[in-house]
C-alpha cells in the first residue's frame, strides 16, 4: 500500500464514528513508534510533520522514512500530513515531497506569530485547496487561533487571551463553504505545548460546547482538535523524577477528546505527550544506567515509551481494528473525486 489521502481516512472515521490520532514526527524512532502502535491495534493513522520537523530532517530523510513505514506496514492506511503549513509555497513543497495531506494554517500570518485577517485566511486557504485538490491531496484549514507557542509557531496567547480567538461557529460555516477545505481545525481553548491550563480544565476554559455548535452547523466537515495532549501526571512525574524541570500544568483530558469525537472531531493532534514520554524514558536511562553510552540504549526505551502513549490514544479515540474496513484509494482516485 502507498500513503493514502487523509480525506479517505477521515471520511471512514466519520462513517465509523471514531477519531484518528495525528502524531508528530521528526525522526526514525518516532515514525517506528507510531507504526508499531498502529500495527499492534490495527488502526489507520496520520503521521504529521511540522515545518520545524522538515527542516530538522532535511526533508528527504523524513520522506524516505515514511516510504519505509508504508513498505513495512503494507496493511495499515497511513496519511502523511503537513502540520501548520504557513503559506502556499510550504504546502506545495510538501505536495512535491509526496505528502497526501497539507494543513494551510491561515489563522496566523506567514511568520506564524500574528493572527491573520479572516479575508486573507479565506484567500490563501482557497488557493491551497484549488491546487492541492488538483493533485488529490487533502487540505486542513484553521479558523480561530490556538494559545501557546511551539518552536516559534503560535501567537503566544495566554489561556486568558486565547479566549478572544475561539472559532466563531457562524464564520466556520462560511469559511468551509468559501474555501472547500476537507477538514477544519478549531480553536476551543487549547494550546500547543505542555502548558495548556493552570488547573484541571472546566467547560469555562475548554469549550467543548463550541465544537458541538460547529458540528451542528457543519455536519459534513471533519473537525480537528489541535493541542490535544493530556500532559498526564505520570508523564510529568517521570520527567521530574529523573532530573527534568516542568512547571505545574494540566492538559486536555482524554475523556474530553472523546466528547469531541461524538461531535464531529475526526483528527486529534498529539505531539507533546510523545515528547514527554520519550524524554522521560531517556532521562530514566541516563540516571539509572550512567555507564551506558550507546544511543540505542536510550533511543529504544524512548521509542517504546512513545509507542505506549500512541497506542493508548489510538484505543481511546476508537480507531482500533478499523485498518481493514476499506480499500485504500490513491491520490489519482482522490483527484477524480474532487473533479
Ligand atoms: O504544532 C505544533 C507541533 O507540536 C509541532 O511542533 O513546530 O516544534 O515541530 P514543532
Ligand atoms: P500538543 O502540543 O498538545 O501535543 O498538540 C500538538 C499539535 O496540535 C500539533 O499540531
Ligand atoms: Zn497544532
């Protein structure tokens, strides 16, 4: 099997009433962790790379690692997705590299720091949709801005400030109609990174009601939850126990994501939990086995720890066992469907 268009994975998830995890990757061990988890529980999966990941991996390393992943796991439907594309050129680069899905994050300006106007967002997203669909490639857009900042991307809004940039459900309806996006990332109070909430989130800060409202207006559009890491106490504890420093923090409870899935969320973005899991495992090895210096001795447990997190999310999002529900289509097939 080759990489499949993300649209098919999301359409099938909508039919089955489940969500699909979209996990960020930067290197071989992370791709291996995701693929091992998906294989173990026979689930479709979305592997995504940010601009930072593409830079880190010099583009081609990641591309070839993905090709290795589909070669080694031929029965698992996998979409390769560009996370937070900042402009048409970045999306085109990803399409050239063979990505089957791109995100045009027009919620922020090209520098990824300041909110972009609604009109500009529509304009740039529509342009990406026109071109990507001509290649059969899926497009995710974003309306509203998330809080936090990650690797230079994000307006850096605090929990309080982010409240002003939640997705407006009426505007979401208009945005989807005017751009033709396949999936829409919505801002509901979450943020990227480890520092999402200062206390366990209630409905006043984590606005799952906004998701329900958007889904009621836009039942045919696949919704995407960014900033969905749980940042569990146990992941935090392991990092701290072995000398790491993290401020007190709370993430998005998995039960809330499950609520979102009941209201049209089909793609759930997770990066921070994988980072914490890998770092905790590596720190543990460094502290407990100070004489070891073969990188495989810390990369292997780090990879196992990430696999465990990914697997538990896949199970929680309900996509377990759905890998063989359908025959994967190609980008050529998707191209014909968009015509
Ligand atoms: O969108 C945020 C993801 O966690 C990717 O982060 O830009 O540091 O690779 P990154
Ligand atoms: P987390 O930082 O919560 O893992 O979110 C990742 C994300 O949304 C990537 O686009
Ligand atoms: Zn994101």
